[in-house]
C-alpha cells in the first residue's frame, strides 16, 4: 500500500519558465543525448536558432546565414531585420513572446509555439543575443536562462540582423559534442528548401539552385537511377522522385522547411497519391509494393499554422493545409495526379523506364513469395521463444515518452550478449545475439534475407520487412569486440544494412558501440579508457604504478562494469553515409577484388610505436562512409 502523504497548499509549486524547461527538457527538445545521434537535443537547439533566421529569409530579409561551430559552441548570424531592440531580452527569455503569433508577419513558419529560443537559452551554460537594427545594436548575455549582462543600446556600423552564440549545458547534455556531418546534412536541407539562400558553415558555402532535385542528386546513387529525376513544383508544394536499384523506399519530407524525419500526413498522402496516379496512367492494378519498391522521393509543402505531434516537429499531424484550406490528402493527391500524369505523358522514355522498374519489382516479389512465406512462418514460431533476441518492453513504434531511447544491441556470441543482457535497461534496451560471423551478402538478392535464418530473424526483430515506418528500435548498435574479427563482423553487418536497408543508415539509426580498451585503477579510483591517449592520461593522473587491464573482448567485462558503458554515459560512433555510391563502395570492400584490397592495406599499414601495435588504416578511401575503427 502506498504511503499516505499530505496533499495541501504547500504541495503546489509554480515554476518559472527556465526552471520548467530545465526540469523537463525532453518536453521541449526530445531526447537529450551526447550528440552521437542525429536526433539528439543539441542539434534541436541549433535548429531552433537557425529556423528563426530561415523565417527571416522566407519573409524576404537576409539572403545569407553564417553558422560557426566547434565541438561545444555554436554561433549563428543572419542578416534579416533584427529583433526589435526594445524586445531583445523578452524574445529570448519570456515564454509565449515573439513575432510568430502574428500570421501576417510569419504566414507559414515552423516555430509557432514561442518556445524554441527560450529553450536554447535555458539549456545553455552561456547564451548571448545581439540585434543589429538601423544603425543601432543591443546585446544581452545569459547563463542557464539567468540574465547576467544587459548592455544599453549603442550605435553600430554592422548590417541589420541577429547574432546568437550558445554553449549547451554539459550537466544536461553529458559528454556531448557536435558532429559536423549531422550539422552538414541539416545545412544542406535548408538550402535545398530555400533556393537563393546562401548558408556559410564553418567557412564553407552551401547553396542550391534546383531545390529538391539537388537533394536527390546528393542523396541517391546517381549511377544506379532507372530514369531521370522527376521534378515538380507548384504553389506551396515541391516534389522530386525517381527509382533506383536498392531495396525499400526512401523519403525526405518537409513542412515549412522543417525536416519531418518521422513523416506524417503529408508523406502518407504522397505515397498514396503516387500509387493511385501510376495505376491510372498505365491502367493496371499494380501492387502498391511493386510501384513503391526502390523509390527515392522528396516532398516539401507549406502549411499555415501546422500541427506537429511534438515540440521537436519531426512528424506532421495536420489534416488540413490551413484553417480554410483543403485536406493535406486532397491537396497533395490533386497535385500529384495532375502534374505526375502530365509529366509521364510528355516523357515517354521515363514512363517506359518506370514501367520496367515496376515489372521487375513484381517479378522479384513473386520469385521470393514461396521462401518468404516459409521464412515468415519460421520467424513467427521463433518469436515465441527467440533465443537470439532478448527484447525490451518499450519500442520505437509505441506511443511512449521514452521511445526515442529504444536500442537494439547486436552482439557476437553468447559471452558478450550475456554481459549486456544482465546489465541493460530492460525497459528500452534489447539484445540480438549473432552465432558467429554473418554471411557476406554483397551481390546477393533479397531472397537471401529470407533464406538465411539469422538475417530473417534480425529483419523481424527490427520490423523492417516493409520499410522503416514501423521500426521497433530507434538505435541499432553494433556491439562487437575491438579486434580484427569484431571489425570484420561490423563490415558484414554494414553490408547487410547497406545492401537491403540503406535507409536505416541514411536516417542515422545505426551506430557502433565504443567500449573501453583499458581499465586503469588504484585503491582509490578506477578510470576506463577508450584510447591509448586516455590510458596515458589516466596513468599520469593516478601515478605510482596503477593496475592496468587490457580488455580484449566484450565477454571479459563483467555485467556490473558493462552497465557503466551502456547507460547515461554510453559512447556511440554514428555510421555516416554521404555522397556515396553504395554499389561501388560495397564492391570495393566486400567484392571479389581481394588482391586490390590486400595491396591497399599493405600500402597504408601504420605502426604505432608508442603502443607496439600495428593497425591497418583502411579508411583513406572511405570519404563517403565513415565506419569507426577501434584503436
């Protein structure tokens, strides 16, 4: 029976704005994280600031935005109208204060809630705002939302605009760092959606002339496209689409410039409209899965007063494009029906190539139908008592506040999975145990996913057979030993994901678990080290010949210790895929050109004299993909 606690006037508390944000940051910026995942809160902080500058550009003020970033600090300078000088402090420190409640000033803005910049302020150790307006300037400085410096207005020769600098609070974002690749993707999306905008990021200039067409050029394997990119633009809507050679569906969706990574009503309407239009154009009742197989598409719409399913605005919930406008489904459906149908009638070569791709998908689907049914039946039976999967209770496709934390660790062997299983958070962390090295699936068809029991069970554990819309775990973490065999297993798993489910990698769901290589301790203190440099620093700190343990495999780490490395201080190396030709990349590293790879390793062999160890430096020609390699 619960303890009887007095409930009276003293039980009621009123928090001021910054106290509430700092007490419940997840309500405002989603998951906290350390910057190792694309959807971690530190990137939401940056996005909230840049969004305001984008809104200025959309309203016709300021064609250039400058973003400067180090591991822990961000500066954003735009050349818009500048915050009215008398309201500079209010706009960054008073909830429900801003210009976006005036629909005439910001008709189709992302930030409608008057919270974004205030959340950045409250969650930063250091925050400054400076407005330049009509020859005068005003600057204010804060620490964790508290005003620490309020300078009077003075004259300036600077151009109009706003400059904001902030350093996130490292007591909230523990061990965080900004990863430039995640920010670069964000920057590219901004320029793709705003033709005419120039965005300078750490001295490099980003701009786009063709909008979503350029987005697909950058993100799709250009050499493997089945037909030229179809690019359609209308009032408050833009679409680009094509079909490639890879499996699955890949979408980039946006609302008012916001990247809706979890889709929503607009993405669902687009998928439905494409199927309906193509069926009517060819007068054939093609299976929807055959039409959408291998599709790569981007859609951007503008909605007045959009409704998102959370403050982080990653999924659109609006049913209508405006208070008096049509439904999102009707708006997109009518546009796709009219414009895509016209395009296919005018471009017969593209229409024929699209039809050929659909028929190929149909043949492939029928070819694996028999083995797929048997494999699914086996998977259903295995799911009742799947010894490979130690599941958790909360999943990414649940309606639960902790769903962003859901993680699947993929381990090698029973010893490693045993340590993780005993120390994991059973609410959000699951473990999938491999029996050894998985099959090298490069060059094989998707039939192998169903024929290979291990791949089939992994596919079902992730729930990605029909795409990643119903993905069960937000974070897929490859947890292998930091040795040659462990790195080989990483490459084999990455080949599986890139060959059959590349959207998992492109969406930032896959990462590599860092585990300590050394334990350095004396009677008073224990330090876990993830590199030789950290080991040397630990020895220098503890002095007097401390005990040093070299961990050779995950199975050597006790469950009690392992709990320290997969909790709030977990270290992850995200796997990036950018500007890559996946087929060429996999062919080089996983194909039959063994002599070429052997010579590459010999030419790039590196000797670490301090540590008397030899490491193959395999990443030199991997500019497009970064697969973290243990020291």
